[in-house]
């Protein structure tokens, strides 16, 4: 899995003229699902999203609270384009999990977030829709996170080109 986490003052998702969901201060999380992701990737991402210390504490000390500790909201947006690979100038999405499987996986991810935090604090867009995401960054603070299995795969691929004869 891949997540782009943005600390926001507010964020909202609309589809056409319909507001799907919105949050106040918290995190907007763009979520990409790799075709080989497993429940271990979900567990890792949920833990990181809820606990990465991106907020100040009560005394104003920066980088001390995670979104869960701060009691703030999360808006998740599924985004298969996070697994884009350019072939020349043409986007190739072969690394992203396909339609129905990705939707089920994303729902499982949202379910875990809600289970480990508070259901009413987790919002999301509309899977598979052409969404407009309105984000007012706070900072700006943007963090990219890949689940460990992707890092291992990337390392294996990187090292496979380093064979010594």
C-alpha cells in the first residue's frame, strides 16, 4: 500500500455537485493499493496513519501527537494513480490492484481504521468516482508512506540489477 498523508485544516470530497464528505482539522489520506497487498499491509498503514506524530500537544510542542491522540478527523480517498508508472509519457497502472478486488480491500482498510479509532472520525470519498478533493493544507505537512512489503519488493528489484559476474 501507498499513502500520501496531508495534515489539513479542512478537506472535502465532491462528486459532480454533491458533497460526499468533509472534515475539519486532521488528515487527508490518499490511498493507493498495490496488486499484491495483503492484510499485513492494511495493519501497517492503519498503525502509521493513526500514530505518526504530526500534531502539536496541548503546550504547543510540535510533532508530539498522532491524529488519534489529538482526537482529529481523517478523510481517506482511494487513488489508484499512486501506483502509476510512466511508459514514455503514457501512464501505466498495472501495479495497482484491479476494480472489485481493490474496492473490497479499500473497504477492509476503512473498516480497520474505524475499528482502531472512532467510526465517526473516519470519512471517505466515493470509490471509483471522478472526485474533486478540496484540501487546505496545514503547514504544509505531507508524508509519503509505503507498506514494508513494497519496500522489500523494490529492494529485490533494485538488487537484481546488481548481479556480479
